[in-house]
């Protein structure tokens, strides 16, 4: 075997190793993105719950009654959320009784 054929063989194996390393790095990156994305939905839902609670309490503190509807909160207190991802079931009980509300993430959302 001549020294030229050995050099070519070494270079060929190095290219394969580089390609395999690139594929492994991309796989780790994609798994990381997927992991971060799954936690993002939970953080969004928690932020929506906090905003809803804050706006309900803010309305009671300023106006002396709890909001009569979800639309009232959206109009007067600036609550905004992605309606394609979340459903809010808002049920007022009375002017001076804390309302019942449920925040539900739709099934097709992550």
C-alpha cells in the first residue's frame, strides 16, 4: 500500500465523522427546541391566569364590584389572549362575590 492511498482513506473517514457529528448536534438542538416549546405553553397559561386574577381584583378595587363579563375585562382592563389556544369560561356570581372562571387550553394546542 502506498502512502497516498492511506491519506485518502483517512480523509474519507474524517468526512463521515464530521457528517455524523453534525447530525448528532442537530438532533440535540431539535430536542432542546421541543423541550423549550413544551414549557412555553405552561408559562403562557400561568401568565394568563395571573393576568385574569389581577384584572378581576383591580376592577373590584377601583369600581367596587367584580366585572360583569369577560368582555368587560377585555374592554376596560386590556386583557388579551390567543383565542385559538385558550378558552375562558367566565361566570359572574354577583357584584360582591368573586366570579368563577376557568381557563382551558384547547386540545390542538401544545
